[in-house]
C-alpha cells in the first residue's frame, strides 16, 4: 500500500506527546497496515499524520474503495483503556523502548507494558518449554531461572502453563518479563492471573497487541519472536518435536541469539525437540554454569537509535501477500514437496521465488503441521496433520 507516496526528506521522529501517540496508534491499527507497512509509510511520508492522510488514496490504488483509517476515537479509547489498566505505551525510538528489539527485522512500533520498564536495561535470558512439563522439567526450570536471576539476569518467558510458569515464579523477586499473546490487560491462561498480578508489581508484562484483545492461535508465534528477541540467549526445557518452543528457537537463531537446550531421555516425547536442537548444534545445558559460560563471549547489544536525530527505521520488508497470493504460494510449495525430504534452497530455486517471500510461507505451513523440517535444511510434506 505504498503507491502514490513520495519520499520525505526528513527522518520521522518518535511520538513525544499524547496526540503523537494517537497518530501512531491510528496508523498501526488501520486495516491492512502491519509492521512492515507501518515503517514503510513512515519512511515514505515522514510522519504518521502524513501517512494517515495518504492512506485512502494509496488504498484506492491497491483496489480498496471507501478505505477509512482507524479513527481518532478508537485510538483514544485504547489509550484510555491502557491508562485504566495501569499500562504504559512505549513507542519505537523513545528512551524506554527495549534496546534489544532494535535489531529485529520486524520490531513492534508500539508496546504496551505493565510494570517496570527499567528491566529492559538489564541482560535477559529467554526460557521456554512444554506446557505439560514433567516434574523434573519444572524443577529444572525453577533451578535455572532462580540461579540465573540471582546472577543478575532477567528471565523472559510467555506466562504459559508448565515451564513458563516455573521460570516466572523462580525469578519473580530478581526480575522477570512475561510476553503476552493478547492484550496486556487480558491474562491467559486465567489460572495465572495471580502470577500476572505479581509480575506487574515486581516485574513486567508486555504485549504488542491492542488493549483488551483476547489471544488467538495466530498471535502466539508473533509473541514468541519477542521472547527470543528480548534475550541474549534462549534456554529450551522440554519441547516436543512439533512445538511453539521450537519455533521460538528458530526465531532466536534468525535473530542471532544463542540457543541452549536441556537434554532429555530419548524415549520422552517432551524432550525430543530439545534433543533435536542439541543434535543440530544448540549448546547442551546441564546446570546454570553452562548457561553463564555460553553467555560470556556474547557482545553487548548495539546502542538504540537516538530520538533527537530522527528514527533509524527497519529496512523495508517485502509487501505483505494478499490472502489469495498466500494460498497460491502455499499450494505451490505443497505441490513440490513429498514424504522424501527436499533441501530448502532447492525448493526456493524450483519455485523461482525470492527467499524472503518463501521463508515466511514455510513457517506458516510448519505451524499448520503441513510440512516438517529436518536437520540440514531439509523439508518434507506431512501426509496427515497430527495434533501438536
């Protein structure tokens, strides 16, 4: 949706007033404006106000008639709901925005937070694993999270049942960040409502989703990229061969984060994903000392963009595919895959498509259980969709 826009000669600035925040909210919450489109529009027009003014015309050029951006009333209502929940809105480029997210290809333009944003300034370690964790897995998570917390590390996880809950509980006093898939005022699962309340008092709850939004399945992979993105390294404890934890691990690798995994018994399905990660090169973790040793050589994160000099926006991503284009690409991929593994680079050559366009589609199909990924970049088609 960038047709008809003219590049601005001035770099955009982050919001400094509530009115500016309203403009950013309106732009980001407008229909068909995702993260890449948001930053592209800012870059091409120079401001959220100019982008909003241009949206109806650019939407018309893309075939959308009677397009209306998100209203000012809706944006102000979200701000009011955030204030009522005791939440704070952090904008990309402002001093409190988490520095670790600046090197992501798709950093959230806006983050809602409840708690202490100063935790973003401390070194963080992500910790994820099975929701149906074993007793041993829970004890391992509590041991690692508690000891790493005492060493000064913030523990980042997703407030899910099992490993996430154990990690948050063990690091509550030292500092923990819970990344939510829905609105920062919507706690899921509900059984962790008390834990979420404690984290809001002593740690930090964060979400890129609108206030009041109930989490849906498609929100969790987006949530997972923030868990790994906020951390120097990701520790995986008990993960099945097909699980959100493995998607988080792949996000971590793509983001240049260290991936660490706790091994498990070869006959335990809950450990199969961790064992696969170790086989494919992840660092084997037996105790806290192994984590600290792996973290020692990691370089500090790059400095954050300076607001007074204008925003250093992420590189423009390819235009988002329409639903029809997505379905067509998925069908092309599935038609070329079978039960025998095929190298990913060969598939991309066969499709004659840019790798940046094919890679997200592969992740979508993997999450849907339609394809599986084996070591060495090998892909195969799942004959049946099995429960994950």
